[in-house]
């Protein structure tokens, strides 16, 4: 009447687990192989993987963590910490704080790159309008932006 309670856990194929979690089937197999997720039960008659509700919950969590760029080892630890009470919660906070710092560094790198692109857009707009003196002034006043983007690791030479 009000709601239906399942008496037996629902089992999903790898394709369904992939669709629900948003992770490719190959990634699901890989995560199982390297121990990010617990071994998945197999259908006794076919040998195919059958994902439980608990598996789907773990996969959804992993998909979200992966979307943040969290390293695999941190995801593995995150899943292990979930059921360790207050001590596990403290370890979760440490993992998430470390990921937050990684994301903040990426955001700062993007901010620096955006500042450079904006600067060059202004520069070339001035050139296109025949204002070479203005273009040179823009470069001169924004040397710090150029220096900051040059410090970006592994980004190659800066084009004029």
C-alpha cells in the first residue's frame, strides 16, 4: 500500500551497474581487479557479475570521487574507512581535505591560465584596432600575469 519493501536484494548486471554509476564496464572490472571495490558476486549458472545494492552504492561513491580527480589509492582508503566509526570519519576528513587542496591548486592554475588568455585577447584586440602602443602598454602592465603562467608546470613555451 504505502511502499514496497524488497524481501530479496536486487541484483544488477554489469551493464546496469555501469549505467547507474556512470562508470564504463571496463572501469568496473578494473576497479574490482585492483581491489578498489570488493569482489563482485557471480551468478552461479552463467558466471556473470551480479551487483548488489551495496555494490551500486559503493560504485556511485567511487564515481563521484573519481569525478573530483581523487587518486585510486585514496578512493580505496575512503571505501575502507566508511564503516570504522569516529576514527574512520577522521581519516575520511583527512582524505577529503587533501583532495580539496588538490582541487584548489587546480582552480588556481586555471585562474592563472584564464588571466593570461584574457590578457592576450586584450593585446590582440588592440593590435587588430591599430593601437600598437596600447597593446605594448597592456603587456608591460601585465608582466606578472605572463610570469605566473610561465611557472605553470609542464605547459611548454609561451606564445606571443
